[in-house]
């Protein structure tokens, strides 16, 4: 289900004139990056993509509860 949702959200991304969905996604990514960089510091920024992925799974609803 999340694969289908991500394909729908990222199919029309543009460099020149981004749409509202793209701006919202980029804003969320930047917020998460700033949050974890503030906690971990710049020297441990390699862990940020992993932590953001874990948060996506943690915050997404699961079919078994």
C-alpha cells in the first residue's frame, strides 16, 4: 500500500516549477532532517535517512494493529 502511495505522490515531480504536493513533501523531508541533525549533530548526519525511514514505518498504519 505504501509503495502505491509513494508512486502516486512522486510521479510528477519537477525541477523548474514544483507543485503543491512536491513542496509539501520537500518541506516534510527538510523538517525531519533539521530535527535529527539538531539531535545528532552534523558529524552523525549519516544516520538521518535511516531514522527518517524508521519513523515512516512507525507512523504509518499497519493492517495488523
